[in-house]
C-alpha cells in the first residue's frame, strides 16, 4: 500500500518558522515525485513546492521562494518542508502528494492534477 502522512503543523507568529514532515510508506522516494500543496479558506488548492529526488530537481511557487525549502531524508523515507519568515497569507491546510516518476522527466511541477496520492493534510496558522 502507498500512504502519505503529514505532521508538524501548528500555530506560529508572523516571521516564525515551522517544519512540516511527510512520511511515505509503501514506496520509496527515489522514483516518485513529491509535492507540497496548500489550501486556504475560500481559495483553490495551490502548489507550494516539489522535489524529484531521482532527477535532482526542486521547484517552488513564487510566493514562497526564498522562504521555504523542501528536502528529503532517505533513511526515514520522509520529505520535509522548512518554512521560514512565515506570513499570515501562508495560513492554510498543507498537503503532501506523490506521483509516479518518469525516466525521461527529471523535474517536477506544481499542478495538482498529476499527483494521484495525497495525505490527510496538516493545519498551519500564522497569526499574531
């Protein structure tokens, strides 16, 4: 079975930091693309960051570039999203998602459609 479980969400003040974790089971990260997405109240789900471990590529939304960092721990089969300089507009439910990788594609995208496996989400609230 393939499963993704997010954790690490919580309440932080503006300017603070938070690290989200996505624990993967039933597959290894080497041949899958992993993405972080978020959905704020009343808004569409949007891509935040993604990683293609096999292809050695990462991607970030313009809104989080320079503040967020995606990384992996292969021994733990876990993907992390380090979030720094958090803003109130970062408040959302954050989801981890996975899609099959391709031998001919070394990058990753932030569109939701290709990601077929999704976690349950973890709430991030940025407020003073």
